[in-house]
C-alpha cells in the first residue's frame, strides 16, 4: 500500500487490542501455571507442554504463516485467527481431557501465528511514515501489557470463579475482538493478496527469505532478544532482595514498555530502526555489567529492562523500515514470530544450564554474549545490505 498522509489511529488501536488477545493465549496459562495441577493432577511434568505447545507451531510454521497470510488476505487472516482463538478457549473452558487440551493448544498456536503476522502488517499499512515507528512500538508492547492485565484482572477472576473461568472470559474477549475488527476493517483498503503458494514449493520459498538481509534482519536480532527477556524474568528473581522482589518484577515489564513508547519512539523519529535496536543491545550489555558487579540490584534490573525495551520497539519498527512491500513485511513478520518462539523456547534452559555450570558469573557472561551478539548480527546484515545495494 502507498504511504498514508494520516494514521488511522482507531484501527491501529483495535488491531493492537487484538494483539493483547492473542498474547493472552500464552499469558492465560502462564499466570495460572502453578495451579494447572488442579485441572490435571495426573499430568506430571507434561503440564509444561501446556505453555510450549503454542510456541511449537510458531517455530515450525512461522515463515509459512507469512506466506499464507499474504495470500489469504491480512484482514481475513486476522479476523479468522480471532474467531479460531475464541472457539478454542471456549472448548478449553469445558475442562477437556489432558490430551485434548494439549491438542487444542497446538490449534491455538495457528490462531496466534495468524494474528501476529497479519496484525503488524496491517498496522504498518494504516500508519503514516511519520507515525509508523510509534504505531509499531505500540504493537511491540502487546505481550507486556497483556501479562500485566492478566495479573491485575485475570487472577482475581480465577480467585472468585475458578481456573476455567479465565478460559471462558478469554473466549468472550476474543469473540468480541473478532466482531469489532470484522466490522471496523470491512471498508478499509488492505494490502493486495499474493498468489497462494503451492505446498510443494514451500521448502524452496524459505531460503530466499532467510538469505535476504532485509527480511531476516528484524528476526535475527529478535532471536537474541527473546533468548534473554523471559529467561531474565525467570532466573534473576532469586538474586533480588525478597522484600523488593515483587515490586521489581512488576516494574521490569513496565519499564520496558515505557522505554519503548517514550525514548524508543523519540529515537525512531531521528535515527534508523536498526540503530535503535543496536543501541538497545549495547545498553542492555551495560545493564548486565551493572548486575554482574551488583547482583540483584533493583535499579540495575529495571535499567536492564528499560534498555531491552529499545530492542523490543525498534525490532518491530525495523520490519516496515527495511521492507517496503506488504508481502515482504508479512514474511518478515513470520520469520520474526518464528525466531521469537525459538528464543522463548531455548532461552530459559540455556540460562539455567549456564547457571548450573558456572554460577551467577556464567549466567551474566551468557547474557552479555547474547546482547553483544544481537548488536553484531545487525551490523553484519547492514554490511551485507550495503554490499548488495552498491
């Protein structure tokens, strides 16, 4: 689509709200994970699959989703993804047997993937060039905001009405979002649909995208980021003073969101998105050094989260900045979803292994290498883009 003169903010907000709904597909399990044994007392260690099953779909089919969404249609894909998510949550509210519950989580991964590919592509198309950084930074907050809302409102709901009420409420919210967006987007010009890819051609379609330093760049940095963010929130808490731990853990995601929406948006109006990401990685490395010297320091933890917020917003803003065509943006979003699910899956086990082998210093060294690696991979891809363009 051509660049717009005016940003369609009501629609951007509506799509962001859809992002909150699909982020809750992860969050609704995470916030009650310590109580899932009440629903499935015989599941044992397999209960951890209730979280990771959604991500497995993204790891395997992330790029494929980008290809199919661009052919099915971005508006249609987003609305259908919301309806599918509503149906799955409604089924889960019926207290499915554990095997069927895991199967439903896999199907839910399809809903999640369709929305996280279509959503940012539509937002980029609905925003003016000047506002695109702000709009994409807003989209980048959907996970943090959704987890905060679930903690504030979802847990009291569970306390009053039981675990299954959270699934029922999520189903109602997803259905409401589907109705809202189905109505709001009906007359909106959307990116042109691409040709539907033949199944036999899918393996061959991956390589050109992975080889493109424009399409793969946001995802390359995102892999390093997602290896760190969830794992930091998981393995750092024991080092924070017990009386400050709850405050710091609540402040870290908020600091990340605030940094992305305030400092990140300001920087994106003056420098390229990739440079913002690189700055975020370098500042995150500085935060790690601070924590290494003063383990568990509350200010160091919050400063690290704030620095990571620049990576968060800048990475999503880099998708439309580096990719001018809507189909390319969809594919870049698909690869980013793939990288994010992979990073979330391997990050915490990697940190736990580093902690077990070399203690706190091993954990800090691993984080520092990952942040510096994220900065370096962007530098190498920028060099490749210059070489190709020369």
